[in-house]
């Protein structure tokens, strides 16, 4: 019997030694991971003394406390899937689940604590980019705090794990050829390099830096440039303040007549979006511009809106604006935040005296959704002072009445002040899952050239008057599923002799540039890149319609237009 016992003991020793020999290399080759992060409240204040529990199948529950910065750290974690549970006085416990820890990995998991009042009463803001152009609902299901009851009876607020890597840099680089052809004031020359870099700060802020640098084809002129820095916060789900600082420098419109007359501008834009209850959303802000161009000019441009959600499918909105909206946003296919071609102040000149376009726009609209159909009816009132008109043709600034853009062959010309009262009707229907049709009708005043021939450019202002006109636009947008091509095609007509669009402040889903336009964005397979690459093309007024002829000083024919024909294309890299 003693021999049998020794044989069994020997067998167990052999097994133990074998297991140790096999397992020891694996243990030695497995580096432990770590989870750390910051715990803050909805306003971004660090929470000291919060209890942080690391739960997972790879280890028993580990418990640590946050320091005076709200920071915690748990090391020596074996590879596996964990959950982070955070508790603090006056807050609901918060749970972050499905956090994968690999060998040697160090993860940042930040947690925002929520009070019971915030979880039940407060309504988070909409995402800055909605699925469509209509403002239907205040709530965002993806961002709303979700209450859960655990097996032990504890009620917690669950948060998605997407923010674990939200401090990673996100960026876009765009290389474009061609000018937008909108007269003097665009940093987009023959070739443009645009960039945008975004990074999350703390638990509720985002910092973004973007800019454009434009070069002429010959490389002789000093590059034009614009740089913008924007910080956006998000507090308690009901406030989203933002501040942006933009610096811009453009070359002289005419080196012979106005050598060294560069345009330099600095603007500060501040705004805040606030949700009141579950029905009202307001956005208030202003832009202060300081412009140095043949003298110093200052401009103050307030803006604001209020959306009242009468029902889940009905929105009553009031808007006030003091500058024309960026038409580059209507196609939705531009290089997003890298496109600053319409950042510069809209300037014109008479008698070598520069002037900044000033405007006042008020609008009341009602939007209704019925099934797959969206509809909007709006009434507006506009007043525009020193309006900037676009011209096409080679000219100089010798007369003191035009500001040429030598890169695109266009120029800026000052029109007469005018006022407009009108209405807009927009109908939109989703025809297929990847095809949407939009119809836009507008009625109001626009500047019109009443005489058709033998008009000198310096005398054209005498024949430009505001007239009541109508405008109709049709827009189709869609995507090609397999190729992942996104496209938008639109056509807007309002008359052959119109110099400004009807309903110039239109920012609805029916917004489109005059005449025939086509925008395409095509992904390009690039396995050698960490991000992805896309080909961009933007065609404006493809048929060159609406060109109103006038005579220049040298006897050559020039044209005043609503929109000059322009072709821009290039590539965009995102990472």
C-alpha cells in the first residue's frame, strides 16, 4: 500500500512539473494590462474619492479611489474583458461594459457621472450632424443616459464604450485644384491644401484646428491662408457653448494698381446651444470681425434661432442671421471642415473705398413630417446693404469699382441696397433607401439688370434694381451601394438676368446653388493607408447660364452672374 501511495505521489509530481514547464513560458510571455482614466460630472468637474471597481472574469473585483484630479489607475490586469463601475455620493452609479484589455495594453476609460435629475429630466442636444436636414427631435437615443438594474438590485447609468478612445486624433487632409469662382475674398486659389485636426478634451470638450492654404499655378504670389481654431463644450446635456477664432490673409486683388493692399482679417465667433425642457431649443451667437484692407473696417454679426417642437413631427422655428449662409454646405459632399473657401468677409469697393456686406434676415418656418415626406413653409424678411455681386472676365482695379480675383477670372462688384419679403415651400421625399428627391419653391425680391445692352460696368449700378421674382429648384441626392459613391445633383432657375438669388438666406433642405450643379464623392481603395482616401469633384453652373453682359473700360465684354461656372476636384485623406 505504501508503494502504491508513492507511485500516486510520483505521478502527481510528474503532472505538476509538466504543467509548470508548459505553462511557465506562457506566463512569462503575458504582460499585464492597465485601465486608467478620469471621473468627472456633467460640467467637467473632477470627482475626488469616487469608488472605481474593475469587474471581469479574468480577476476578482478590484477597487480603487480617485485622487484630487478625479484620476484612477488599475494595473496588473490579465488579458480579458472587463467592466468599470464608478460610484460617488450624490450621483447614480455608472457602468462601462465590454472593455477589452490585451496583453500589455494601457487603456484610458473616462467616466462622466450623472445625477438622477439629469438622467430623468434633462434632454441631450442633437448631434451637430443630423441624419437629414430637418430638425425633428431634440433627443439623441445614442447619447441619452440609460438606467439599468443589476442583479444585486443596484440602479446604474450605462455608458457606451466609444469614448474609451475619444482622445485619439482625428484628421482630414484635402488637396483641391480649381477656384470656386466667387470673386475676390476666397483663400482658394489655383491649388488648395486644406486640413482639419480634431481632438477631444477632458470629458465634454472638443478642440478643432483647420485651415486652407492656396497657391497660384505659377508659384509666384505669396500663398493665401486662413486658419481657424474652435473649441466646443458639452455640459449636462443641455448646453453646448462654442468659440472660434479665425485669422485670414489674402493677396492684393491687383498688384499693379494696389500693390501691397493685402486683406487681413481676424474674427471671433461665440455661440451657445441650449435646450429648455423637452420642447424648446435655442442657439444664440455672434461674430466680431476686424478687417484691414485699405483702411480698417469692423463688423458685428449676431445670429440666433429658436426651435419649438410642437409634436414629434412638427417644428416651429424662428431664425435671425446677419450674413449669407455658406453655400458650400448645401451639397454635403465638400471636404467638410477643411473647406474654408467662403470664410472671408464679403467685400466690394466703390471709388477705392472698401465696404463690407451687411445684412438682416428674419424667418419663421413650420416643418412637418408625414411618413416618408417632409415639408416646410417659411416666410422671411431680408435687408441687404452694400450687396456683393459676382462678375466674370479679366479686369483690373484701376477704376476703383471692382475687386478682381486673378486666379479664377472673376471679380466682386457692389450692387444697390435692397429689401425683400417672401416665402418658401420645400417638399422632400425619400424615394428609395439611397435616393432622396427635394423640391424648393421661393418667391421674393432679387437684384435684376433691367437693361440688356450697351451698359458700361461703371454705369451698371444705375440699371440694377430689386424686382419680385420666383425661383424653383429640384435636387436629387443618393449613394451607389457597392461603389459607395455619394452624389448630389441640383438645378435652380430664377431668370436669365437675375444677379442675386431669390431667398438668398435659404438654409433649408432645399438649399442649392443657381442653375445646374453636380457633386460627387468616391472612396478610393488604398490598403497602404491607415485611414481612407476619397476622390472629390464639385461642378457649379455647369451650363454657364445667367451671364449678363456689360462692357469693361477697355472695351472687352464682362459678365455679371448669380453663380460663375466653376470646376473643382481633388482627393481627401482621412485618418
